[in-house]
């Protein structure tokens, strides 16, 4: 998303783009928005780390007359100008239906979720679970909180005993965690590699589509970044 935003803004030389990264910390993100307000920004684009902690600062920004565009992750307030994002519930549902088809309607699955309180993780998990309700012989054996981070997903997955890793498919909520999954199984398991499904489907080298082409991931669900 960041690269896409920079590419689009490159056509508008009179726009200054200020970027901050909170690294999954809601309180840090609140502080960063306040820093931007102190710089007299004309518009705020925000992807809320979590829906609950951010409304006060977003509402304050909006009430100052500054347009607010919420991207990708939803927020628990209606005081913003626009929302740009994909259908995360449908992403999860499609992943569940695809998984069920791959497994022939039976098998065991590990799901690696994003940050538990973020709206994309909640909606992808709900969609995936709803799709699998039609297949009672498919069981979610483990659900791991990967926090959207490859390293976190790898560490938590690698900490499981081998018998718990012995599943037929892993659904990771993004392609980075899916890549981490592949690497853990490659290093740790002597049994057959499970099918691995990710989300995002970016086209850059080493990103989702490249990983599918290289047969590292079984599939990825395409997700529009909105950049």
C-alpha cells in the first residue's frame, strides 16, 4: 500500500507525504496522529491498529475540519470522511471454501490469525469459520495469533510439538505469515508439507503471487490494498 500511495502522489508535486509506522502499537499510533496534527496536516489517512483505542483522536481530527480517510481496518466511530478497504469476511469465506475443496471435505487445519482485535483478522476468521461449518469433517486443530508478523507466526508455530503440527492445511491471514509457516514446516517436519494458503496476493518479487508461482504457497487470496 505504501509504495502505491507514493507512486500516485508522485504525480502531484504540490503534495507533501508524511508517513509514520506504529508497528502494532495503538498508543504509539495515537501519539503519531497527535504529532501529525501539530504539523498542521490537511488530510489524515489512517489504518487503525485496533477499532477501539483510536476513535477519540480520529474524532478530534475530524472535528477540526481535517478530512480523515480510514484504510483497510475499521474503527468504532462514524466520524470520518471515507473508508477504503476490501471485504475481509468474503476473503475468509473464500479461503474456507477453497480449503474445503482442496481437502475433499475432510481434514485438520491450523489457522494463523492477524492481530486479534483488528477488524480484518476478526472478519477473515469469521468468514473462514462460517465456510467450514458446511464441512463437519474439517476441524480447526489450532488457532495461532500471528499478529500479522512473519517472525511472530514462525515462533509460535515452531513452539508447537510435532504431533500438533501434523495437519493437512494451514490458513494464514497474510502471505508473510504463510511464508513463515512454510519455512517452519520445511525446517521442522519430516512428514509431508501441508497445503498453505495466504492472503494479499501482491505481485512483487517474494510476495504472494511469486510464492504461489514458486510452489511455496498453495494459494493466496487476492486483497486490494487501496493505496
